[in-house]
């Protein structure tokens, strides 16, 4: 396995182009990722890709080793310093915990919690083999944190979370920082939060995508497979029910052309985020084989994905025509009305300067959130969102 050294150096060089710190780059150069993924070919281990490590009974991914670039950016968001105590939610393979242990050094402490007993057991073995047996791996519900080792200077979640768990905030020191992939109605953003003026305020926000947290603290998102042949799937970030969407898709269509042209980056990072936080009826549809969806502007890794609005047995999806012009296609008895609503959202986003994640600010309040911007109410917190545009 002599080649893994060069592969790792190439990977770190690639990740450093994202602007990560010297300390995090050094951690990536020191901790061997392949030790935490012993069943994966070494050339695949040192690609800047997420690697699925566990699936459920239906074959759906439920745990992975995250993309190294995203891990590195989140570690920089966390701002770990030598000697600090860190709580990690979601151990997975143990690789990120080893990076954290390298960053805190011999005087620091890392505690990592995972809900899966088999993952926790394997992670302990990986950490020991990699030279980090000092990491404390706990099998339990990550939403409860780990009070015996509190308080922590830093808390980081490596799973997508729907809300801020009270235990994390209680176990964090007053001057501490928490970084987590936070659900914004089905769209995730990695948010670094600190206390300020009686609430939690973001210090940085980055695009990300993580598998959702499981257990009692999971969010309300619901997903249905509508057609097995194409693997057509619909996701509702806020849960709820839908009518016969498949019948609607097979019927007449109403098309409203927007006149707005945009590229993939603005769609994924900007318009989809805007729609998610401003429209409680929004949904996402994807398919692995051609069948129901036309031109999906969010095509990715073999899946065609579209976003839109669903209401009962009617829906409208956002698709793209030649030269990336956006069009709203409505289906079902209320499809024309939903298409009009979707076009209005697109025009408002365009008039607002096409805001993206850059400039997004999030305040998490334990009580009612003030402000005039969009608000997302969770179980324990209320999120107030705003953009710095200009």
C-alpha cells in the first residue's frame, strides 16, 4: 500500500484549493483515512468523495464517511484549538474524530457519540489502529450529548440535524461554538453558531449535504417512492401527505415561462434555498431512470432532480429549457395556480439580487424570533433568516 501516501498528498492538495487552514490541512496529512475504510480500495478512499458505509434494510444509505473537503471546511468553521474539549455527534467510521483529536492535541479531549452500536465498536477499533485510542466513543442517542464530560468548548454534528438539541447548548461552555448541518426546510447548510445577546447567531454558513439524524430527534421529512421502475421519489421536508401525484404527472401540463436564465450554481445554492425558506409547500422529486421528469436543472450523479410545490394531488416543478431559461410546469387540477406561485417566487428571488448562501445570516432563538425576514419554527428553536446583499 505504498501508494497511499502520494494519494493522500494529492487529495489534501485538492482540498487546500478550497481555502482550508494550515492546521486542518496538517490533520488531513497526518491521519490515514484508509484505516477507517478498510473494505474500500485505497484509490477510492483518497478521492474527494463521500463513501457510504452502512445501509438500512431497504438499501438506503444511513451512514457514510463524509466528503473530505466538506469535513475540512466544517473543521475550520469549528475553529478547534489545542487543549479544547470537543463533543462530536455522529461517530461514523471515527475518521473525523481522529482529525479532531489531532487538532486538540494531547491536552485536549474528544468525545464522539453514535446511535449505532456496531458503528461505535468499529470506530473504536479504527481509532486505536490509527493511533487515537484516547478518543471516547459513546453508543447512545446523540441528541442527549454526553453530560459526564461537559462542558465542551466546541460541539460539532456530522449528521444532518433538524433542530438544535437543548442538551448540546446546555453542555457547551458560554464562550463555545457549535457547528452543525442544519435543516432549512429540507435544504442543509453548515452553520457555525455562538451565543450573542440572548440567542445563537451564525458566524459562518456553508452549503453541505449530510444524511439525516436518526432516532427520537429526527425531523418531520417524509419520502415516498412513487414509481419503482424509474425510482421516482418525492420528498416533503415538512412532512404531511400528498394525493395521486403520479396521476397528475401523467395528465395535462400547464407551462409558464419565467424569462429568468441562470446556471446550476445559482439554482442549487440560491434559488432552491430561497424556495425552501419562503415556501412551506415545496418539495423535491428525483428519478434514477428516465420516466416522468423532463429536463431536470439539478441533474447530479445519475439522478434527475427537480424542485417545486405540491398541494394535494397537484404539483408544479421547476425545469429548464434551452439556454437555462426556467419554466414552471404545473400538473393536476391546481397545477396552473401552483405554477403561478412558483413563478412569483422566482421573480422575487431575481429582484432581490439572486441571494445565495454567501451573505446568509441565521439567528436561532429559544423564544419568538424578531425581524421581518423568513422564519422557520422548530421544536426547540425558531430560526430567523436574513441576507446581506450588495
